[in-house]
C-alpha cells in the first residue's frame, strides 16, 4: 500500500488542504473508490477506511491480482468534515457538482479537476454517495442513464437493488455522470446512511464492494455475506408517498420492510396537541426503498419511495 | 391585489407562502413580471420591488396592462440569510421547471413557473452573492441573443453579457421561461446581503422605460437611458486567485483597466507579506470584482470584458 497526495492547497488560516489516495497492487488502473465528497458523509468515509484496512490485509496475503491497481480516496473534503459543514465551508459549493472540474477555475472546480484527473482511465469506479433528499435507503447501486451505464457489472455487487435514473440538467456535473462519459464503468453505492455510522449497512456495503472486486477478478476473496440477485429498478417507477400534512413524523415501518396497500407506515402528529393528523399508508404492495428521516416534515414532503412488486 | 401562488404547511404552526402583488389598469392585455429573491442572500431586488410597487401603485393611471411583482421566491432563504432553501441541497435556480411530484422545493419551482409562464416580459433580479460585486448588467444566454438584447438595451444597465450556453444552466428560471416562449431578462448588480440604492433606482427607471416601450407605461419624465456595452462570452477574462490569503483592493467594478494594471493584492497577515498580485491581462472593462476578502487558490477575483477601444 502506498499513500499518495492527490491534491494540496494552502489555506489562509488552517493547515494545508490535502486529498490522500491509498494505492494497492500495481499495473493497470483497474478500480478507484471514492469516499466522502461532502463533510457529513461519515458513513461513506467509514466504509472507505474499512476497505483500506481489508485491502491492506489482502495485499499482504498476495490476494490482489497481479497487474491490477486499486486506488481508494477515503475523503475528498476533509476540511468540511473537520468543521461539520456538508459543503465547501468558504462558499458552500458542492465539490460533487463541479465535475469534470477546471484546473484554472474556482477553488472547488480545481479540487474536482484534480480528483477527476486522478480518476480517469480507471476501468471501474465506485463512489460512496449520498442523496440530495434527507433520508435512508435500502443499500443499493445507482447509475445515471448516460448510455454507458453497465447494469450487468452493477449486479455483481450482489446488493438488493440496482437502480437507474434519467439525468436532469443539475446531474450533469456529478462525478458519476462524467466518469461514465470518460469511459469508466461508474457506480454510485448508497450505504443507507450519511451522517451516522450504521454498522450493519456498512458491513453489507463493504461485503458488496469486495464481492464485486472478486467477481471482476481484481482480488481473490471469498464472501460469506448475503448475496442478492439484484432487483433492477427504474427510479421513475418507484411509488412516491408524500405528507398530506406538516407535523412530527413518527415512522412505523423501516426501510426494507415489505408492505401491502393500506398498511400504516407512518403517523404525522400535531406538534402541539399530539393528535394524529394523518396515518400515512402504503399505496402499493412492495418494499420500502427510501424513507424520510427527519423528525419533522413539511406538507407535501416526500416521505417514502416504495418499489412495487 | 396581493395573491398567494404557493401555500404549504410548515411543521410547527406556520404557513409557507409565496406572494405576488398584482397591479392592473387600462385595457392593455400585456403582463409584465418582476421576480427576485430566488437566492436568499441577494437583496437588491427587495428595494426594486418596493419602489416599483409604491410608484406604480401611486400612479396606477399611467399603467396600461398588468404588472406582477414577486419579491421573494425563496422566503425561507431570505429569512435565514442563506442562499439556498433551508434543508435542501440544491440551488433553487438549478431546479426549474421543478416537478409537481418531487420534493417540496421542486413542487414550489413548478408552481412558480406555472404562475409566471405566458407573461409578455419577465425581469429576474439577482445581486451576485457575498463574494463578488457586480456592475449593473443584464445576462443573456447566447441562444436568446437576437430576441432579448433589444429589450436589454432599454433597461438602463451598464453592461449586457451574452454568455455561452451550459447544460447545468438549463435548469434556471430564466432559461426555463425563455425556452417556453416567455421572454425573461436576468439582471445582476451589486453584492450579496446589501442594497445599493442608486443601482436599484436606476433599475426601476429602466424597467419603467422598458414598460413604456411596450406600451404599458406612460410618463413624460422618463430618465435618459445610456446604451450599454454589449459583450459576448468569449470576450471575458476570468481572473482567479493564484494563492490563498487576504485580498486587498482599492478598485470598484465598472471601471476601465489597462493591461498589467494591479487589481489588488493577496497578502499574508501573519507574515506581513504579499503572496500574489492580481493584474489585468489586457485593457478592458472591469465588471466583476471580489468583495469578500478571504480567498483560496482559485477564488474568482475579477471578470474583465476585453476590448480594444471603448
């Protein structure tokens, strides 16, 4: 294992800003894994740290395939995590919406450019991502439909779901979108949580990433974790359930639960008198794929996404 | 007449509302919209809306048609002194036309578009951000250059920047409206979190001048409108910080600069040293300058319109 500095920049009042990469094996640029891009992606950073730990042992045992090089970047944004900010602290810009970056541009464009220049030419790319809507997911692999998405390889992770979605204009500056256009088979892996470490979902995600690496013959590794035949879902076909009222949200069902029409999945409670304003019910038979996780909700807020069976 | 175009419950004893003021007079059928407050840290539009609502309200007989004033498309952002919508990751001006089935922010964006579309002219007022100071200017996507520049010339701004099309900008309010046949001009001026009275009054005069040219306003005492500089995107130099530090400058935007002229210094306050000098790469018109002094490598320091002769 070698540690390389991918980007370094002076700061007016803080230590140098550094992005470090951990390299395993040698030869063909085979797989790059990117962890926290935002300062609250603690789950993503934790998972990367555990992958670095596992790959260190695998390398010592000679279980990284000869001629294959793996790069892991646990954090692209340590400055924001150190001050508990989601985005770049100086101007609140999102590095993950600056790709492919511009090395003569603004600060976060330069950071994105340095990351992207390091990541291009890798055959496979995995980003441990978080979503712009607050909530929990069933751990899954997600890809923007660019025409280059590789569903067959996505299924090799053995996660419960593989989803695809149509990119919108604001998605065209994401790493996943640009990585695909530059010929990397790119996958966004959602590990259920963002700003909390969820050990169960972390283990599921780490196992899935190692399984994919094993099945693509990057490492020699035998997984004993649960291996799903992935459900392939178009995000546009997920059933959206919204809040009819604002109030305190009390979730009755968890992400991953199987529901039938009419099942109560949450209550919305009046914040003053405690009366139930709304019993939120499943509208279809299926699996809860996404659930809003803030304790209070606005009227018409997206509460659940259900995969219909 | 005050109308509510979006109304949604907030969790605890509060209703979220986006309102507009509809002023109507005469038999003219044209509708003119002034919108602002998409970014909660941009406040110049608040004074423009106030002045317009007051002036037109007091002189309603001069109006021929409908003027609709939307001071706050992102009221929670303005109230919390933040650019975006609280608890929402995306810039509101990157999610249009919104989605009636999406998040609350996307539903709101959709409702705004549905309310504004079909207007005969829309002015979308912005005031940069906390970091940059802007000369009063109109920004137009190159795709709409032919149809919008003639209107932009009537607004009394110093500068019209016809900029390149970028995919990510397809999700702005202005692009969405223009694509759907509702002409929309984007005005940028001043700096975030502040109000420049002189600039605001100039824009009020420009808006009334444009309305007069459309037959929607009749006033014999209109201000003289000076033609703006018109600039194409490829004639603009972007100056970025070479070093992190503290930016010191004596310049304001809206001035001519020479090739090699010092725009400002980036200094180290601990060691008392100049870290780098920001200089103009050519003669031109400085229309953007850094306002917030703390900078990182790459921070935008200035934008200069390159020309040979004014």
